């Protein structure tokens, strides 16, 4: 998440704008996931120890591979 923040800051966005972009992006992604996966995504974003590779494999299937 820090890398994303750095890239957005390099574009000239302030902290409030960065927070808004990240929140909108996360909400968009969560809205595209099947029920039950939203919690896994939030866990990853919060620094949880969910299996990121398994989550990514599931997400790939949703978006056509």
C-alpha cells in the first residue's frame, strides 16, 4: 500500500486525495468480488496473513484469467 501511496503522491495528489483514490479503488474491487471475498481483500489490505496467491487466483477467474 505504501508503494501505491508513493506513486499517487508523485502525481501531485495530497494525502486527502490519495485516501479518496484508494478508498474508491478498494470499494470498486470489493463490489466486483463474490460474496465472502470482501473480507479476504480487507484482510490483505490491513496486513493480514491471508494467502495472497490463492486470492489472486480466484480473482483472475472473475476477470477472465
